[in-house]
C-alpha cells in the first residue's frame, strides 16, 4: 500500500490513521498542536482533576460499531450527563422536562399544561422547540413561548449571534423538550467517559508501529497544489492525503473565509470540593457566558479543590481564536461547496472531520465518518 498522510491528530485523524495502519499502510499523522486529541484533549491537573482544555466533552452514541472500535483503546466509566439551567433563580433540568415545568409554574397551571402536552404531543416524546412553537394548540404554543424565552433565545443569541429559528431544526433538535421526567442530557444507549481521559484514548489509537506522529508542525506549509496534483515538501505526492483542518485555509482562502463561532474558556480552581449542583449549569437568561462546567463531576471523582470553566462565545476571525462551531447557514454551505469542489480536483485528497467537512458533529459521528471513509477509499483502490 502507498504512503498515507493524515493532517490532524483529533479523533477523526487518529481513527482513520489507525484503520490504515491496521490495514498494513505506513501513515504519517501531522498536527500543528503539541498535543494529540484535537479538541478532546484533556490532562490531569495538580488537583488530580481531569481538565478538558477545549470545553466539556461527554461521549455518547447509539452506534455499536463506534463504541466497539473505541473500546479497544480505553476502559470506560459509566456516566450519564445531566444539565441544569438557572431560570428565575432556580436550577431546573435541561432539556426542559415535566420536572422543570413544575419547578417554574404554579402547581395548577403546571398540571393543566402537563395534560395538554401529553394529549397533544404524547408522553415520552422529545420535540424541538421550533416544532412546539408552531403547534396547532394555543396552549402548547403559549408554553413553547415560555420555554423559548427562558431556555433558548438568549443562550442561542450568545452562542451563535443568531436566533433559534435562524439555526433551524438541525441545531435546535440537539436539545429538545422532553414530555416526561427524563433528566439525562443524552438518551443514547452508550454513555461513558474514558477511564484515563480522552488524550489517553487517542494516544492508544495512534500507538501503532506503522504510525509516525509529528506534532507541532503545520502541514499546510508543506502542501502545494498544481495541475490536479498534490506536492508535499515540493515533491509529487501520489499517496493518499486525509485532511481534517479548515478547508478554506488549505486552499489559501481563495473563495473567502468560512465563518465559525469560537469560544474563550475561563478556567478557575475553587477551594472546595463542589461548586455547583450539576456537572453543567446553563445560563439561559442572563450572564455573558453560556455555561459553567465542573470537571470533577464528569468523572464522579471529587477532590479537595474543584475546577470549573466558563464559556464566552465570540466570532472567529482567525488569528488567536480557534474555530469551534461551523455556522449552519445556507450561505456558508454554498461557500463550503466551492471548497469541496476544489478538493475534488485532487483524486488523492479527502476531507474529513468537523472542520474539513464543515459540519457540527459529535465525537461518535467523527469516528463513524472516519471508519466509513477508510472503507470507501479501500473500495476505490
Ligand atoms: P478536531 O478535534 O478539531 O481536530 C482537528 C485537528 O487538526 C486539530 O488537532 C488541529 O490542530 C489539526 N490541524 C488543523 N489544521 C492543521 C494543519 N494545517 N496542520 C496540522 N494540523 C492541523 N462531541 C461529543 O460527542 N460530545 C460532547 O460533549 C462534545 N462537546 C463539545 C464541546 C465543544 C466546546 C466543542 C467545540 C465540541 C464538542 N464536541 C462534542 C465535538 C467534538 O469536539 C468533535 O466531534 C471532535 O473533536 C471532532 O474531531 P476532529 O478530529 O474532526 O476535529
Ligand atoms: N441551547 C439553548 N439553551 C440551552 C442548551 C442549548 O439555547 O440551555 C441551544 C443553543 O443554540 C446550543 C444548541 O442548543 O448551541 C445545542 O446545544 P448543545 O448543548 O448540544 O451544544 P454544544 O454542547 O455542542 O455546545
């Protein structure tokens, strides 16, 4: 098999590198960071707490194949994520559920709304706020307006600089309203944290004699394109290149910059074993930050001190900011399509991952797409 170059040592890059290496190919994995794992990078700090440098990451999936693939490289700790939102001075479950309803409405009104929701939507249903807002029942719509105002509107404006309806179902469906007492953030079958952290998981995926890892190297410096061919370090590259970085950067922003949302993470160590009553508290009606995460609650491992992180959203203009969230608007997808078409001109170049595919994707989908792309490339050979 020919040589493989994988740009990016995040979950996407690591997964496809491992698949190629297991298949007998020699793989170079290059990352401009000094660490592996991309945005899932974590480390144990001086308090003995696993801190995630790029924000709260919780693994969850319905996909058995993905779970079994990752299980080869880590043991797991069972963890079911629960989130609360601070609304009217109370901490209530998010996704908004029947418990949240009873916390925030007078009992009689809550009973009435509960009945309407069960009759009109169905007990146990999960429904997006946008669907609820357009529901034929006036009572359901009134309730939806309350939830929209208290849970979604301000948080979404802070996070994206956009309204929920501008983002549409794809994003708003991530956090539906639950017509039940279900209080888990995710309802997927497999919900775990890697026992020794995500960095250790990714290191184990990359630990293969056929994988050479080069950290602290910006691959783009060495890539040039000419007449439908890729050159690496000025030599014609006829192997397979998998690219998991920003595609506009790869092609020197020739069609313009793809917009992203970025975040500033502000970490604090507190001299107490617990800071808040949930692993994550969302600030849905006030504050400049969107949420506070408390890391020891993810690993169910309290220490003498506790570490929290606040997330302040901001636009991404390159430079110091890190592109975290592709912005799912039609005009951005149109721009992305131009870069995708540009990439297709090079038959040995493949785009993969949250950045290169310009998709809001969870970890399990990143792994799944990497496995699928590997299989597709094998079929092409
Ligand atoms: P990345 O992790 O971004 O990796 C890309 C890598 O490519 C980076 O290491 C980068 O340095 C490298 N790179 C880029 N350009 C170059 C270059 N020119 N040269 C060399 N290297 C380069 N998912 C979940 O399932 N659960 C969660 O709870 C969750 N929480 C999240 C919270 C936040 C705040 C964010 C932003 C994302 C969250 N995600 C979560 C999504 C998860 O982070 C992604 O699905 C996953 O990290 C995608 O992996 P990736 O390899 O595609 O991208
Ligand atoms: N959201 C919201 N209020 C909340 C939680 C989520 O408005 O309390 C919206 C917001 O637009 C957010 C999206 O739902 O960006 C997806 O939330 P999720 O928690 O999945 O975001 P992530 O963890 O990927 O940042």
